[in-house]
C-alpha cells in the first residue's frame, strides 16, 4: 500500500479541535497507511514559508506560515471573495481583482515548491478543495509523476457562470493534471463535464471520463461525503446530561424546538429561513406559542463587508419577528452568534423536533446528516431540507423544500412539527440506515480505491 499524502488549506494538528468529519476521515486514512498531511499553519507572519512539523503516530503533519499579504490575496481574497461566491452561484458577489488572483497562484506555487521535493514516485496524493485547484498542475511541472486526486467539497455551478470568470481556462484546465476528480453529487459531475465540453477545451468520453485538449484522460465521479454516524449518535445520547443541553430543555417550558446551525454565510439562506419561519407563524396560527426556533450562526469572515451586512440584516429580522409575534412568556426566535462545542450541538439536535437546513446552495451540508444521526430512535425529530443542498440527493425521506418558496418552507415546518410519531420513525430509520452504510470511512475508502485504480 502506497504512502498517502493529504494536502488541504488547514491541517488537523494535534491539540487543535478535530470535531469535523473531514478530519476524522482523513486521519483514519493516514493512520492506516502512514503518511504526510500538508497545508497552511493558520498563522499570519511577516513572510511566507516558515514550516512547522508535528507527528501523530505514523502521521507527519507539516504546516506553512503565510504572510499577511499572501493570506489576504490567496485566502481572504481569491479563494473566499472570488471562488466561493462563484462556486455557490453568486456571480453578483464575485471580486474580479487581478491582484488577488495573482496572490492565489503565488501561494499555490509556494505550496508546490515546498511539497514536490518531499514526494515519492509511489505516493498517493489527495488534494482538497477550491483553495488548491492548480496544485497538481504545478506539481507536474516540478516533475511529480505519482497519482494525484482532487476532491471539491463545494458545489460546481453551471458552465455559463464559470465562463464568466476572467481567465477561467487558465485555472480550470489545471484540473486536467489530476488522475481523479471527486465531487459531492452527480449533478456536480454533470455541470463540470458540461463546462469541459462547452468552454474548457476538452471532451467527454463517457459519464465517468473526460479528455483534456492534450489527450490526457481524467476520471470524474461523485463521492458524497459522509459523517462518523455512530460517533455522532453516541455523542448525542451522552449529551443529554450536558449542562447547556439541560438548560435549553428547561428554558423551552415543554414547547417544541426547531433548530438551525450554520456558519454565518450568505450561501446558507438565513434571511430566507427567518422569513420562512415568520410565514409559518402567520400561516399556522393554530401552532402559535407551541414552538421556539433557535438559530445558531457563529460569525465567520467578520471583516468582509457582505458578512457584516448579513449579520445586521439577521439582527433586524429577528427583532421584527419577535416584536410582531412574541408573548410575555414566549419568544419565538432565538438568534445566537455563539460557538458551541460539537458535543453540545449534537445534544441540541437531539432535543429538536424540527431541524431546519435550508441553504440556497450547498455542496453537501453535514449538519443535515448530523441532525439525523443525533435523533432519539424512539421519538426522532423531522428534517426540513433544501433541495439545493447536496444532502437532498441522499436524504429523500426528509421534507424537501425550495428555500426561496416561503409558503413551502412554512408549511413544511408545520408538517414536521405535527407529523405522527410512526411516520417520523419510519422516515428516520430509512435515512439512518443510509448514513450508517455511507459514513465518512466508506467515503474515503471509496475515493482512495478509485484513485488507486486510475491508470
């Protein structure tokens, strides 16, 4: 079995929070075969390039510092102000500043210069996400010939949207240097293949393979990412006695709980969700006073203007909804920007009769899967899930909604809150069975087997 080398923007360094499912899956793969995990250190320093090494058993973890200028152009700039909105179908928010694009390429070259001498000919290299799209091409230029795979965690937009990015070919044709391109859903594969055919200069061989302009063949497949299903279920059960979970339960005064947990980001559809909940209160007066909606939205990228505006909009909406509908002993909407430990969140999920996961666009959305895994099998809650999240392809027994259709969201909330227990159990069992079979370990095994089978 060849050595595994993982490359991602951030690395799960020992002692840091590793609650995320991705870190769980990648560390398991690295422990099985030994290897290297390389990425940014999370530090902003005077100059880029300083390396830090850690070990975790047979795993070597190597991280690199970036200067503030490089961080601003590569990460805060092109990655998160150009590629993030583009890949989430928000062409209106794309930043076209060429200096940020140059910084993105500069940092990817620095990663390639540092990583190439460390690689062996029989390594298997697995590169993750939109921050590092050109990295395989840059490694190939430096003589690296081993198998290299890429996994995109976010959605692929339509070909016309990618085409609107200046010099789109210079960036997206670098994906032809990989041996395997992994996406979250078949829809993402199809949209990428359409781009290759229409604007990328390549052609389609069949549903799995594309051909680059130079004749190179690349496999393109869907590998929907899973969660550590049994760990989440155990964590949620044990969280019942957590002080924060007990306090939440007592504060509800026997009312039902609806919950949303999202990073504060415009892709998550939070204003639309608030409006949908407000529409629920208006359309279903018979339910008045029976449910409290808790939205947890930790602030991310707080220095970016779009995120500051979003936070202000949500604060105004929460005040308006509560001002219009609250009673002396009941506040319908609780909006919290606080971070909670992952173990506490799973306890909150278990308490919630309704899970609201309604992004405007999402590659997968693991909160939807974690909500299902956290439920009490004897009295599970019901998931209201956006059709525009990748998870909707797998969780068909959820109540699927268009997040822009406020009446539809409102009615789904009412249906979820009042669904008979027998129907909830039946729906939950089907979804939970799927999550057990297609968990985070199945995901990384399937991906690595496909990569190692590539010619």
